[in-house]
C-alpha cells in the first residue's frame, strides 16, 4: 500500500485500490486478550480512603441547624419573586 504523505495522487490511488479489492481481503477472527488492571499507588489509595472517611460534612448539631436554616431562607427568597409575579398577573387579569 502506498504511503499517504501529502501526495494526493498516491493517496487516492491507494484508497481506490483498497476499495476495489476490499472483498478479496481475508480478515482473521478477533483474538481475545487479557486486559491488565492498572495498579493503583497504595499511598494514593490510603489518601482517597482518608478523604472519604473525613468527608462527613458539618459535625455539630448547631452547625447543621444553621445550615438548614440558611437553606430554607434561600428557598423562601427564591419563592417571593414567583409569588409577586403571580399576584401582578392576577391583578392584571381582573
């Protein structure tokens, strides 16, 4: 087969030859191979385990209560513009 090194004529001839004789080619069946798993660095594995164990979130009950209060406040603020827009729509319809 010709090298396709930028010479358009040879590349076109090579592809043309390939497609003309495609059905004459003989392919071998697929060969099974053993895929090795990548070895993990033991230090990295220990660091990952340590991060997962330490990732418990906020620890104390008061911090959890403050976080919950903050989330509810954010949701309430997001709901107020929707309520105002619905009220103005109802007033415009009347």
